[in-house]
């Protein structure tokens, strides 16, 4: 339960910040062009609000709604999620959105996306300034890598040291390396002191790498380094420094072997398991696991040399922007998987997003996740779907090119279609979350 609250708090903090910044982007451009903003809200206030305040002589009501699904900035003279069509039947006023030139309306609409991009790059820059970059050169990981069954079916073997993907040298283990392997033709590895080639099939993609067990990870001994409070491992009586040698009758030789054993348990539906560990002598304990089949333990890592890059305040900005741009490119390139069956099943709501945050509070990981979510929010909002910012942008670009403004009826129907699309995505994401929780 403690882990749930830690992740929930991180999720609420991150999304609140991102929504406020996004809506402020719309707000500030509206004020620059003297467009009236009627409401500025964090969360939705359908029926009532938790808090509202309208400063003296202000046109804007500020508040917090009770439905935590985002937020909104209600701009006068615009068909948006409020569906206030009555206002559009009144004579046009000079302070309304519809009264402004198309280029001003375009900037107002992309303001939210723009501010989310800026926020992400700023966060990445501050991460570089505060923590710098640390990584282990994958070629110096002498214990090698450990692979799941999908990887082994391609020809990888436990203990392989990755050297190259196609003709490009490998240095860091990251999602970029996994993308490179998925898109590559050959991987060169060091195996038993000699180089070997693993051929990657043309139809192999990122989604073929497996989800429950990582495609590959640093090969680690099955020695426990830390235990989450109130976790199944803590309740069972496991200790830091325990070396796991057997789980449910299956011999364990590495950390990845431990994870595979837990995955087999999940497939068989077993929720009670005997774990044998080596302390001063062999000790057998019984752990009860929940639906996630997570024991709540982390491994002790080999003492590999760590490469560290530090940045001063001014160096941090280009480094942060370069890092953020790389994250953005990777996210956009992965978009093609969304339209596959596996991609649709990966869509999730708050449960899925919350699970991406660390189980123990870690500011470095929190800000990395917040920056990535800011980029995701920006990309999702700029998609050409009616009801999203991108849908409005499409109509504005058509108006700029043709010189003809779509009728209010067209905009109203488009908004309704877009809201149905978003409702469908919301239902799909919530269903996926529920299925992950149940199974």
C-alpha cells in the first residue's frame, strides 16, 4: 500500500504540473492577443468545483475541479470541450477567439504544446546540471548480458557482450540500443573470447522483444541488495545479502533466472512459493505474492566502472535539449506500434502511467519521468484529432491556405466526433489497466 501511495503522489504531482503548464500556454497567448479567458482550471469541474477564485476586475475564474482527468482553459468565442454553442450564436465580440486573425488563433492553439516542449527541455537541462549523466560501458560489463527466451530464439546467449549493431559501435545500454537492434540486421557480440554474429530477421520489431521479462539486461548474480518495506520478500523474512539459490524447486543461477522463475509462477497462477537462500547456511522461506508477482527486491550489481559526465549551468542546456530531442525521436518512432494488436493492448491510463514511477521516492527518476510525460502530452495533443489541439490546428491551417473559415456547425460536429474518439481511447486504456490489475 505504501508503494501505491508513493507512485500515486508522484503521478498527481507530475500530471498537475504538466496540465497547468499546458493550459498556461493557451492562456498566455490568449492574453497577448487580448482574447478573453473565462476559466482556467486544474481538473474538470462538471457540476461543481473544489475551489474557485475570481480576482477583482479580472475576466478569468481560476479553480480546481473534482474530476482529475486533466484541466482546461475556456476561451471566449471558441468551440471546445465545454460545447458552449449558445455563445457562438451571439454577435461576435472583439475580445473573442473567433474575431482574431488565423495566425493569432493558431499560436493560441499551439501554445499548450509549445510550453510542454519547453518544460520538458528545461527539466532535462536541469537534470543534466544537477546529476549529469552516468552509465556503464556495456562493452566493459565482463559478466555479460542475460537474455529472455525471445532473444535466445534469435541466437543470443547468456554472457554475450554486445559490441556492435550493424556497423555502429555500442556504448550504452538503453532503450535506444533496443530500438537499434529491432531495426538492425546484425548484432556483433563477444562470446567466449571470440566475436560472433547474431542475425536479426527483417520482420522483427520492438514489440517482439517481450514484456514480462526484459529482452536483455546486465547479467547479475542472484544476490539481494535491498528490500521494499511491507513487500512479499520483507514479509517472508528475506534479508539484504541473501543469495537466492532455488525458487519453487527450480535452481537459480542469476537474477534473470529468478525473474524467469517468477514469470513461470505467474503463468501457472501459483501465489505461494518456497525460496531457498544462502546466508551462513541454506534457509528456506515462504513468500506470498500478489497479482503483480513482484517480490519487492533489487539485485546487487557487479562493481563495473561507471562513466560520469558533468555539466555546468550553461553546458546543461544544449546537453538537455539533445537528450530530450533523442527521447522525442524515440517516442515518435515507436508510434507505429500503436496500430498493432500488441500496441493497442499496451495503451493504459493512470494505473499504467503510475507504475512507471519508482516504487521508492527518487527525485532524479521523478523528473526524468515528468519530462518524458511532458513530451508525450505534447505529441498526443498535436495529433490531428478533433477535440485535441491538433484538430483545431488542422482547421486553422486549412483556413490559412484556402482563405475560407469552416462554419461553426462543421467545428461543432468535428468536436463531437473527436470527443467520441477520445472517449473510446479512454475506455480502451481503462479496460487495459483493469485487465493488468486482475490478471
